[in-house]
């Protein structure tokens, strides 16, 4: 009898809470999209984030005045005291960093692998979604 109680306690500890599921869902959706097409991911991310959180998202594009196509060069998202930036340097992998900004002053820049950046951004978006209805719908669109 004690062993069956132990098994049920063990199985319940392996289940994710709603909050953990949301965090894993966002990180998983972003990581999956990034893994499928690293170069095509930046424009996708720009559309999703600028549509869902326009006040927090800045998109920079390459190209001159007379160029027809202006591909996305950089996406920056400001969440709290951090600015998350993902940039296409035209060679190699996408460059990702997180910058700590206090009263308009950049205090610390942390370069990181894009996969880590995606996980950090996902966590911040999920935290924001719990506090803000607009961010919640952004998160929902990202997971669909």
C-alpha cells in the first residue's frame, strides 16, 4: 500500500503546472521555429512580436531607399529593465544578446546563443502574459 502511495506521489511530481506548461510552450514554439529555418525565423519573429507587442518591439530593416525588399536585420524587445536583441549579421548564426538598461543607460550587455536567448525571452513573455491581457494574446498567437 505504501508503494502505491509512493508511485502516485512520484507521478504527480512529474506533471507540469499551468505556469510551467506556458513557459515550456513558448520556449518550445520559438525553439521549433528557429530550428526549422534560422534565417527565416527573424522575419517571422518580427511579425509576431511587432503585431502582438508593438510598444515593446522595434524592427530594423536592411536596404536603401530604392530597394524593393527590405529584409529584417534586427528585432529588439524591451521587457522591464532588459532589451532582448536578435540580429542577422549576414554571416554565421544570428547574434543574440540581452542588455540591462536602467534610466536609459546600458549597464550590461550579455551575448548569448540564440537558443538561450529564446528561452529567456519566452520566460519574460510568459511572465508578462500573466500580468497583461495584450501580452497574453501575443503569447497565445505565438503558440498557435
